[in-house]
C-alpha cells in the first residue's frame, strides 16, 4: 500500500466521521438527544448503522464528539509547560487562552447545544464520566512528570484540586450560556473566576510540578 493510498483512506475516514457527527448534531438539536436513534443518524449520514457505531461506540459520544480533546487537555497542558513553569501556572495559562478563544472544549457551545446537553440525563451522566476521566489523565501526567511512585498520593491530590476547578469553570460557562449571556460576556466572567480559582490553589500548588530550567 502506498503512502498516498494510506493518506486517502485516512482522509476518507475523517470525512466520514465528520459527516456522521455533523448530521447527528443537527438531528439532536432539531429533535432533542433522547428522541434520535442511531438508525436516524445513519440514515441522515447515508451510512450503515454499524458504521456509526464503529466511529462512535456510544450514542452520547455522537453529541460529545470532542471528548478526546476534553479529557486530555489539562494533561497536555502539563506535559507542554515551559521551563520554570508549574503545573498550576500551565493550566491557568491554557484555560485563559481557551476562554479568550471561546473554545467549545471548555464549554463555549452556544445556547441550543447547552440546552440539549442539560435536557438529557444520559448526556449529563456521560459528561460527568468525562470529567472523571480527565482528572485521572491529569493525575497520570503529573505522576509521570514528577517521577512519583505508585504510592505517592500527591499527583492525585493535585489532580483532584485542579480538576475540580476545571469542572466548576465548565459548569459556570454552561450556566451562563443557559442564562442567555453571549460568548464575549461569558469569557470576561469566567476569566475573572478562573484567576480567582487558580489563585486560591497557589499556596498549595504554586511550587508543585515545576519544570526544571536548563542549566
């Protein structure tokens, strides 16, 4: 198989996934998440039902299709922190940049989507699972970056504190969206909240997981 053929196959797979996701979101917004079936999505995307489930094993993942980025974002921020930068500082910087860019991964989803999620107990439950997975991924990254032993509880404590802040800020962004605030106003509010929240953790975590500077 040539490199060009492999590239074309990967492109087609990505396009198929995007089409399924697009059609699913459209149907969910029109009818409500709980009123749409996998068969409905397959028909709208003009693919087999099995194709839908191959790309999205759970129906909830059709709506929350940025879950992979959502789960890994804090861990990636820690792994990418600058020399001399703590995990706390890296996460604060990443969150503030995401808020400035109205990133949907941190909750800037728009009113129709936010209402669709909160109206569905299944989506609310799945989102809670993603928050938990994100905290575990962050704890793993912190353990790796600090060389912690398996019985060292500090990475998990730090991840619980930092994950709690991220969860709270996500919920605030969702609440403000449901209350009818625009993205610019939401960004101003959650930016101020984020600065307060991360500053509250500074005494405990300001010196934790600081990347060594080059000698």
